[in-house]
C-alpha cells in the first residue's frame, strides 16, 4: 500500500506492506534510527514519537494507519542542528541518561507531558512517564530533568 506522511517537516511517500509497523517504517524506509525498537508490545516506550502532536508508541500501529499524518521523531525535535530542544538540554544538564536506549522515547513522552501539563508535580511526572521504561533505573534524574525543563519554560 502507498502511504504519504510528513516526518520532521519532510514529506515521504512509500509503498509498504500492510503489516509493517510504524517504527520499522521510520527506521528502515525513512532511515531515521533515533526511534528505538525495544519490546514490540508497547511496554517499554523506546519507540515513542509524536503523531499529529500526540505521543504514540510506534510499535503498536501499522505504518498505513499513519497515512496523511504529521510525525515528529527525536531527530526532528530540536529547532535546528546546532541547538537542542529544551527537554534534550534538560536531560543533558540533569544527567538523565545512562545507557541512552530509552532516552529518545523518554524525551518524546516528556515533551508531550509538558504540552499537556506545563507545570507538573513530581508525582504527575512519574505518572505521566509510567509507560516508558528505563532499564538502568535512571528515573530520579529523568524526573528532575522534566521538572527542570518545566521550570525554565
């Protein structure tokens, strides 16, 4: 099936198998490797992207379901190649990454969280990110990064 999507501001048209997961489409057809494949069951959140402004786990939907969508991946989050997005900066400043595997999905989920709740409490951050797992148990610094970013907005 042919799909047409906009990813990070660029239009893409590809023929895909109807069963192709969106995460595989993003990585293999478009060549953006920042969206990680973790569990393929929506448990870990490593594949989190923004689809029409909403945080979505891209391993739980088919690429054909994204027809006509506007997608943002971790590569398209920053305003340009020389500057980080404020959330990326907060993750860096607060040492909110260890191995880094969960980081792209965690950052994308955190951005969406602050879009919905610009001044969350620590508990609201923890609850808002509960669908994203960090296997290095770096949650304390991740929560601090989100709260720091919220304060600076």
